[in-house]
C-alpha cells in the first residue's frame, strides 16, 4: 500500500514538473489515441476482450478530454457549494421514474439513477440529461449524486461518448458523487482511473444496495 502511494506521489510530482504546452500535447495525444481505440473496438463488441477495451478506452477518452479542457481554463477561486440536504421531506423524496426501451431513469433529491439494458442510445442519454437538469434546478446552489447501473450494458452508440464528455464538462462543478454498478474488472479499473482524473468522487460497486448507501452517506 505504501509502495503504491509513493508511486502515485512520484507520478503527480512528475506531472507538476512538465510545462503547460507539453501537458496540452500529452492530453491531445491521449484523446486521439483513446478515440481511435474506442472507434475501432466498437466494431467488435461481440468479442469480450474488445468490449472491455472499448469501455476502458471510453472512460480514458473522457478523462483526457476533461484534462485537456482544464489546461485551457484560467485560474479561478473555488466557489463553495451547498451539498444536498441530509434530511428531506416526504414530498421532496418522491421518485420520478421514466422507462425507455433500454434505459430506466429515476430521480429524487438524493441522487439521479440510470439503469441501462442493452445498447445505450443518444436519445436515451439525452433523456437522462434532462432529468439531471431537473434535479439541479431544485437547488439554489446545486450539487448532485449519480448512480449508473451498467450490469446489463451491451454497448453504446458512438455519439453517446461525445454526449458524455459534454455533459461531464458542463456539470463538473455540480457533481459530488458518482457510483458505477457493474460486473467486470475492466469496468472497475476504468472507474478507478476516472476517479483519479475527476474532482468529484467516483466509486465502483458490484452491489446496487452498497452503491446506494455510499451515495446517501
């Protein structure tokens, strides 16, 4: 454990020593490489290895895109954000559920949830995004928790990857916790990687109940 922490600290120090222009180039190369892998593997989703590589590359693409985005942002003072209330009334805790062909979306004051079955489409993702906007508009200083169940995910439309990048960049400051419920090591590793990149907390779970408890903690 200590050895891993030492390696992580050395990696962070190495990044700090790299000048801004070099970081931008690294981010661009990372985006290009992961985009290429994502596109190439999308043609072989029936292959188990390719499917896992597709998921990992997709998450890495989002990570590199976010990093690239932050490198071009001027330094700003961090604004304090009001967290979701620990206790809410029964009226506020009501859940709205919408079911599409492959996606079940639920929304309440604790977290927004998306459970995916089959292939995730652009329209389904946009529907989820609209629900998120509803959650955010309920709070004067918005913050949100998200639960995404991908245990039955079979793939995503290519356009969804871009939708995901735009959504993350748009709401990066509002995100507080994101829980991923899955059933493969590739998903776990990609979630762990993303957690190191993004400023919000992102955790992987194999059990829905534990993910839900973590979001409400």
